[in-house]
């Protein structure tokens, strides 16, 4: 097929344009693999390279290159919507391809010289970039048409994929102009649309991946087959930090289909012609583990330790006024503590990766979320340069943060297996569900202690929030960017920036460093626990003050109109303040929470029924969202619906526990995600906005659990202080 | 050799009789629409039809389905109910990550083949075995009702 690439704008201009957002940090793996490459690109004129997001085929196809992973959040559709709108393409002619791993062209503009997807940044960091990419493509098509038709460019109209000139009656498709357009100069300045002119943004552009994901043709890593490929299933140590002492592979090797058994740093890998043979081989292995360096505590013991740490002051993350004096002089002090478990991401597609080592290069197939980090690490392992490692970004069957592993765990595991067999065959590493569940990189276990001071007139004048939990960022490539003065920003986000107008506020943090459980961001990261403790505790304070939870929040949100805006909208749509009917023997309640995360604002009102036996049914959740310009309103609704279900899953069921360092859960029987009968009715209301778009993949998660807990408290008078909820406390 | 009838075609497979149907489909035939999620019949990502009934392929040995008619997501649109369900899924943009959706659709088609007007309670029962970690359940429910309307 004859295709041309319209090269859009230089990287240099993008970096200049986004200098305020470009956070300087250096990736150690990159620095090791390619000295001088990271960090200096922006300043060097030699790096004046084209940025390619758009390809228009002579067949009239418009292909948008997505630099971000599609893991369900709708990024392929969202990025294409932005570009196609400025290009004035017809939505039906637009398709999306995963971009190559190339931090020069495809870096996340919020992350400096690193490519990756996360922090609900895909739309926000790409907004200007994709608009300019589309607009410059449009300008080049117009220039080509103007030349061909000998008319003024200003007289040419582009609409729904057709370029036309009213005066001469000429018109052409993009495909007919593509080859000419390729010879046009890339414009240095492009005029972007006024939001009033948007034809796709803010409308109902349908998902681009619906067809492939409903007929079985969507390609996930699990679906990759290469000639001569072996499938690897690995025996992993039963505790974090344990290693292989010895193993006997004789029984495994006797199984038909098993080709080889190799030791790798992560355990013992069985390679077979197919997955079932590899699994049988793995199960037939006899491995003796060296647990001398293993982490052996249970989660109960970790929590006891954290509670002890919480008795002493931690490092100060936020400090305003004089909390010591305020609490000493308080008329009333309200206090509570909260416990949060380790949580597995438990994406439906367990982690997996395909690696093919060639003579002087390497090719990887993966639901690739963290290109620059993974590429650097794989390259270092094989002694290659990062650009010699080609990453194929496939659809990910969920991630929720897991595929952006700070340590590239499963990607490196696959690469180590290939190294152990000297690259003689491409290898697909398949984690079985139990490998995935016990593979670590969990949302960290946290303990929070809060107290609030009321003065003699009953006003909330002091707030003290102490958190204890492992750092996600320490030891990761993001450490220089996100850990300041010993405070991991993501440990306290949502707590240290409490929006409420309380004159005296102290937030302090303990970060234990001797816990050997690997931890990672889990959809909404710090806000997955801080929203719960702050919003449930505020309702507890409201109860002590005799105030309505919505009214108190609005009183305290005078400086934060966006919080107040979504709160009012959700309360209004949920008929806050009107009575709820309960059936005989049942208790019902309505609860609210509001939280900012990833620069978006979400309020939720939950309606909950509590039965005599303490069991809970969340009947309805009304959500209000302010995420700037709504690129795809239906996708925003879809993400918030999903976030409600994901968060409710954690509130009702989610818990990874350790005993003697061993993870007790293994599959969906012991770590049960939410099922359809538990799903509430959901309404999503979007605040109209012409502001730059902000995140939506994660921000729907944080307010849900506290809204439900506050509804339970409204129904029963009982505030729940641990997740998952202990319904035994609610027996009537 | 094991002889299986899948999507109307007969396949001869050189696999052990205890091999789960899931891995025979995926690894022997590269019919990858049917997904692995748990290996224990807990998540439904591997749901296929055996003689029209939903079955978890991950915990069904190939020896148990010899002589039976197996249908997978790849040809679910060969019959009207399957086609209508797929269309409803697309109309409502049900999918997110998409990994569980083959299984969801196979369960929904089996439901609607038996019950042309399912209630919410019928849907909860029929779909109870299909997990969706993206929690697309609101739209799964709506799409089943949408398909039921189209089939009426």
C-alpha cells in the first residue's frame, strides 16, 4: 500500500512549548545504557527530529499513532478523537496503531524524556500535541489542494474527510491529496480550532476497539505466536526474597512437550511447546528454596509494627498554623484510625511477555506501559543499546498500574529466560493466575491515624493526619522527581493537600524501609487510601459537630470551587436530604465523598442498604465529574462506571494477606473481584468545561469507598475503619 | 489423536486427553479469541458453547467434548442471537480492556438463546460466572436488554 507519513512539528518545539510541564528527571537505566542520551535531547539542536502521530494512506485511511497503551481506559479512541477533530477527518476513516517505543518522538510530555502511560495523563499530556498534529496535517492537505486547484488556501474548506473549494466546485478526499501533501512544508505555526468548532471532541465518537474486542480478534500479549516459540511457566519462590537453592527437573523433563528447564534469578522456568505442557512441567518440578534472605512477616505483624510507629511523629508532609497548641486548647477532640490492606491489581490478563532475541537486536511483545524503563532494562541485560530493543505495544487486558512496573519485573523475567537459553528460541512467558496474584507489586498496606480539634464554639480548627506505609517511588526511576525530603509524594497525595479550610493542619508520614513486599501504584495510587480516611473521618467530625456532611464540606470548600461544584452537582442529582425508603428489617443510608486526583474532581453520593446480617448492597451511585474538556463524554461515563465497580470490589472484598511471608490468596476464589449482581446503578454527570482535559482513568476510584462507608454510617451509625469492610460490625 | 468439532469444522489434534479445551483452542489451533484468566472456572474468560450451553474451556478436558459441537467467539455471529449480541455490545461501547468480553458475549448469547426476555435477576444469574475487572457490568446488563429488544 502506498502511504506517506505527514511529519508533524518538531520535538524541539514541543519541548519548548511544554517547558513548564517538563519535569527534569533522569532514568538511571537509561543513563547506564546510553550515556548522555537522557535529559540532554531537548537542549541539543542535533535532536531536531520529526514527531509522527499521523499517517494518511492513499487508500484514504487516517492512522493515528498512539504513544499510549490502550488498557481499557479508551486512550486509543481519545487520542484519535483529538487529532481527527483538528484534521477534520471523517471518524469512520480513522484507525489507531500503537506507536513504537521511541522516547524522542513519543515521550510523555509530563515525564520528561520518558515514554509511558500512567497517572491518568494520556489525554492531558497529549492534548496540545495531538491537536497540533491534526491541525498541521490539515494545513498540509489544504496547501496541496490549493496548489493542485490553483486557488487560495483560505478559500478551501475541510469537513468530514473531504477537502473542497466552493468557487471551483472541486473536491478531493484525503487519500487523493496524501502524496502531494507529503511534499508540503511542515507548518511552523498552526491555528487550532475554537472549541465551538469541535465536531468530534465532546460528541459521541465511538470506541475504535469495540469491533476487535467483540469478535475475538483483538491482539493481546497472550495471543502472540511466533515460529519456533516456546512457552515458559515459572516456579516462583514462596516468599519475597527467597531464591533457588537446588532443583530436580527430571520429572518435569519427562513430560511430553517440555523442552528445557532453566534457572533464572526469579526462579526456575519450564519451557515447553505449549502452555499446558509448560504448566504440567512446572507443577512436576521439585525445587528447594533458600529462604535465608526471605521476608517472613505476616500482614498482621506488619500492621502491629505500623501501629507502633504511628505513636511517634513522622516526617512532616504538610504543616499550617500551630496544631500542637490547637489540640492542647481544644474543647473537643475526635480521633480515629484506619487500616488498608495490600491489594493486587488482578488484571484479567495475567502478566505475560514475549521476547525474541536476534543477532544484534531484540523484539518484545507486551501490553507495554512503561516503554523507556523496560527498553532500557532489557537492553542492559542483553548488552544492547535501547534503540536495538523494539517494543511492540499490544492491547493490555487490564493493568490498573501493574504493567508500569518500576522494576520491569515480568518483562525482565521473560528476558532472563531467553538469556538462559542463549536466545535459541523466542519465548512467551505466561504467568498463571496464581503467579500473578502472588507476584507482589501490590498497593501498599497503610495505617492512618487522624484527629480533629473543635474549639469552644464547635468550629473545626485543627486536623492531624499521620500515615504509615511503604514508599512506592523509593528505588524507582521516579525517585528524584517524586520523593522530596524523605516524603514520597504518592504516599500522602490526597492527605497533604486536604482542600478543607482548617486553620491548623499537620500531615506526617512514616515510611518503613524493612518490609520486603514489593509495592506499586494501583489505580488512583495514594488516593486509594487517603480519600477514604479523610472523607470518612470528616463525616465522623460532622456527626460530632451535628452538621450535615454536604453542608459542612461546602462551608470548608470556599477556596476550592471545583470541589464544591461537583459536590453540589452530585448532591443535587441524588436528591440529597430527601428520605430513603427502607424495607422492613433493612436500614438504608446515603453518603457522600468528594476528592481531587490527577487534577480532576469527582463527587459521589452512594445509596446503600444494610441487611440485618450486616450484609451490604450498594443500590445506586450518583457521580459528578469535572475533568476539563470532555473529549469523549461516553468514555468518561464508562470510566467512572468502571471505577465505581473497581473501587467497590476493594471496599467489599479486596485483601492480600501474608502469613510467614507467604501470600495467602492465589485465585479469584480467595481474592474475589466484584461480580455483576453486586454492581450498583450508576449515574455520571459531567461538568461542562472548556479547560484543558485532565485525568479520568483513575479519579472515579477514590470517592467511592468513603461515600459507601458514609452511607453505611448514615444507615447504622457505625463508621467503618478498615478496608475491606468488616460487615460483622453491622449486624443489627 | 483427538477429534473435535469446532465451529462446524472437524479438527484432529495431537494433544493429551487431559488437555483443557482452552489450550487446545489457543495453542494447537491458534484460536485466540477464547481467553485464559484463572484456569479454575472462576472467571469465565474462557467461556465457549458446547452443544449450545456455556462451558468453561479452562476446566473442560478435550476428552470430554469429543463428539460434541463446540462454538467459540470466532463464529458466534454465524447465528442471529450471536450477531445481535455483538451489535448491542458495539452500539453501547461495552468493552474496556476487552479481555473478558469474549466470555461475556458467549454467556450472554447462551442466556438469550434460552430466554428472549431476561430480567435483571436472570442476567445476574446467567452472568454470575463472568468476571470483568474493568467492571463493565452496567453496560453488559444494558447490552443484554438491548439485544433482547432487537430479538423480540
